[in-house]
């Protein structure tokens, strides 16, 4: 059971809660590979997906997760909604609240917007990514992928490489991997490194050879060009030469190091295409698979909390 009504970020989760989510997700991962993929954990509940930013992997993953758990799932196209007509986020929250959904999955371009929504609704809210702040289910699915590949989620050396400054994925992973006692290195150009990031207890370098040396996990990040408003990199060609992952750079990591990427990938910019598809090193497709399992686990646990809360209200 989670001690929280919402899943807004990794920051508020304890080590035990992270393990609880991953353990349940492990069971759902096994179920998803069987012929009987459906359960009744969310039977009778309504799940609403609100994506204010375009998404393929995360939105489809949450939809599949909800349907496999037996929920009534509705995905709102926010670009075509009242938001484009000038309705405020609070007005949208109040309108949705009047419809009595049970689970609300939200992605928003502004940091803190999902937490603001959570204050105004009576249902459980899951953060599917807010600005540069957090993307908790991505960090959880990354953690599950690492645990399955390495047999553990502690005392590993993990290199997170690329556009750290604009990445909510990086922030959530930093928080989770730190809680689980891992050695984390951030690798990338100084222009894409947040100021003062060393204060989070991570190693920082702009040298790929040094950053990947002895790494158990190499996690590449997408260049968030839509969040850049200046010349952060000289050119994509130069970026790939210095910070793109190729076999020569990967050779500095451990021989059994795994390669990760949250997607979508810019092949030939952040990562060599052949390496991304290498079934012996890349776990990128497994990350997508674990995304469904983790989101099933998170929604299941939040739903249990909702049901228990309603039972307590009946008894009061």
C-alpha cells in the first residue's frame, strides 16, 4: 500500500514504497506475457488521461494499463478541448471533478501544473510528466528494467548521458537511483547541465570516456530541442561525435553494461542505430514493456488507497 493519495513524483516516495511498486509491477509483467492479460483491479473505476503535450509511449502505455486492469478509460485531446478556447487549468479540474473520475493521468508542459490539479480534484492523480520537474513512472519503469537485467537495484554505477538540463526523466531517475544507494554520473556538455547539480550527490563530467568508465548502466537521453531557446549544442553532428553513444564509447563501460533510452530516439544523434537495436546490450524495448507493468502497479495501488478511504468514510 502507498501512503500517498497521488503519484506526483519520486521525491515523495520512500525506498519501501518504490520497492512495493516494483514488486507488484514484476507480477504484472509476468501476467502481461501470459494469454490472460486482464484483471479486475480497477473494475467499476473511471480513468481519464489528460495530455497537454503530445505523447505516444506514455499515453498509450497508460491506456493499455488501465484497460488491462478493467477500468473505463477516456483519453481527452486537450488541443481540441476547452483549453484552446481559454479555459483555465482550474476550470478544467473543476469540470472533471464534477464527472467523478477515480484516476486522472496528466501530462503538462509546465512544472507544478499536475500538483495544482491534484489539489482541486477528489480522485487520485498520476503525473505523466510536468515540464522539467518529474516523470515518476518513467523512473520506476527504468528501475524495474535495471533490476531485471542486473538482479538488483543498489550499488550500481549508472551513467546518465545527454540533455540533463531539460530532462524530467533525468531528475526522477536521479532521485530514485539515489534513494536506492547507487553511484550516479551525469555526462554531457556543460551547456546542458543544470547549475549546482553536484549538490544532489552525483558526479558530473563532460567527458564520455570518463563518465562511462566501469558503468553497469548507460542511460542516454533525448535532446529536448522543443525546450531549448538558444544554441546549447554546436551541431547535431558535433554532438554525436562527442556525446552520442557508439560502440567505441560503450567499450569504456563494463562488458555486460546495458544501454537504455526513454524514447523517442534521435538515431545518429544521441545513439548509434545499430547499438540501439543490439539485443545483447540494449534494453530499450524492455523499457517500453515494463512501462505498462509499472503503470498497472501504480494505478492498482492508488485504487486500493481510494477504496480503503471510501470504506473509512462509510464507517465514520
